[in-house]
C-alpha cells in the first residue's frame, strides 16, 4: 500500500503527467511486487516561484516521495530506484539526474488501514520481504 507523492513544476501536458504516474507505479509493481491495483498516488504541480530547483538540474526535475510498509530488502530498494529512473527516462523522457527519490518506512503500527485497523493486525495479502 505505497503512498506516492510526486512534486514537479506546473505546465506539463496531461499525457506527460500520466507517464510519470504510470512509470513510478510500474516500478513499484516490478521491484516491490505490490498488486497492480494498489495505486495511491498524488502528483502536485507547483508554480515556478514555489518550486526551487538546485543548480545543475533541468526544469523537468521531480521529487518523488514514497511511503511504504517496512520490510523490503536493500536489493529491492535498489531495483525500485533503478526502475523508476529507467521508466521515466523512457517516457516521458526525464533525465536520470532530474529524479530525486525518498523512501519512508514507518512501522506497521503507524498505519491505520481497512476501516481504521492497525496494519500490524491485518493480513496484508502480499509479501513485504522481497
């Protein structure tokens, strides 16, 4: 049940934004083996004066924050980062150096899911130890 937040500059066409969302989700399915329908993503667009980009990055720069249940291996995390950059490079054509990814893993006790139950008390239906 990853929660994905993507931050970018405003002004991109709908198909560009859709490609970003699809690329990140496909990487999560591939690397973390989440169910294909487990899609919780928000894309935020910012005006230029509200989105500072560090020197050396292009206007296509993205910040991707992913909050996930803990338990994935270092190899799965490496695979995720690589897959996101690969997918976004293919479509919509974002340079790998213009992608910043932050992964957060709060414990299962810090998640309220399925009607307000603690995630540690609920059978999740998929493996976390990939």
